[in-house]
């Protein structure tokens, strides 16, 4: 009896073992096969590179990169990037991508970072015009011009002539200060369209310009109305331009009652008596 029970128990154990092994085998077959992808060697900046820098064998290097995570536009050989200029500042160990390089025939320096159809125009500034040195490469500014539309002796007006303009260079450098501190720059170079280049040149030569620093993520153009000197310093404050020009505003101006002339007085002397009589001034 005991032997029979033992044989039955062994049979049940064998069946359970076969079922378990079958389930494990099926699970192993259903698991995806993980393929080992060989790592890549990609080109990165060996040091911090300023805008317009030409790449050479000392400014770039190769580092390992996961083969299953390639980057669009990456380079795997140093020879592919030699002689090309960067159109955006690069940090040390930052991958060098095609989108960050100027065309091979563009050369190096500031001309290499000017997109096709755009122009770089430099204007003289001082510490005030340059917003206390905070106007640096990569920042965005508005250009305000102050002058007399009719020439000498005419009314002085201030107008925003350009909005959301990118600063390419400040002074003799095209790289921000290493410590991030503002510094006075005598010349600022702006990236503009050919039409805006004409406006900027006219404003800088025929009037006075002022740069207004703006948030780099604020790209909205406001197009504010011009401000006349006579309006700004009038006794009643700013007066709408249409009203100054004599245009109708759609509302009738209130009538002001005329002032009555003050009465006049006559002093009459009769002996030792003095008398003052008041008469209306018709």
C-alpha cells in the first residue's frame, strides 16, 4: 500500500516537473532576442568653441557612443569636419552635428555664420546704447531711432524701426564673456534682412539709435506708434497723433464758455470824500 502511494506521488511529481519545464521553455522562446550593437565613435568638441571657429585636429576628438542611439547629422570620422566653421557655440564634449556647421565653402569667422539672404550690419554704441553691456552675442534686441523727419529744426520723433533682431557680435569678440559678466562694447553687429539693413544704416547715420534688450523667447512684434517730442513734453501729457494732425476722432470736442472781461473801477473824489464805483466791462 505504501509502495503504491509512493509510486503515485513520484508519477505526479514527474508530471508537474514536465509541465513546469514546458512552460519555462515556452516563455524563453517568446522572449525577444537582445542583439548586442557595437558602440560607435562620434566626433565631439574637444574644448569650448566660439561662434565662427574653424575646426581642426586639436578642437575635436572621438568618444564612444551607443550604437543603438545614433544622432541625426553626427560624424564618425574627424576628417569629415576639418576646416568647417561652427555656426553656434559648442561646449566641451558636445557632439558636432551637421546642423551646427557652416558649409565647407563658407570659410570661417563671422561671414560663415550669416545665413543666405541675410546681412550683418555693425553700429557704433556706448554703454547706454548697449544696455550697460548686456547686449551680447545671441541676445535679441529692438532698435529705436530718434531724429527729425523734416531735417534740422523739425519735430523730433522716436520710433521703433526694427524688432526682434539677433546680435551676432559685440565689440571685437563673437563669444560671450567666459564668466558671463557684462562689459562695455563699442560696436554691435546685428543680423538683419537687406531691407532692414537700409533702415538700420539710415537710423544710425541720420539720427540717434538706442537698443532695447528683449527676452529671447519673446518673438512677438508690437510695432508701437512713434512718439513726438512735443507730445511727450506737453502740459497735458501725450496727445494722440491723429488729434495732433487735425484728424477727426469721431467725438465732438466740448465747448468752453468764454471768459467774461473783469469789471473796471472808478474812484470819485468829492472834497474830503472818496468813493469807488464799479462798472461792467462791455
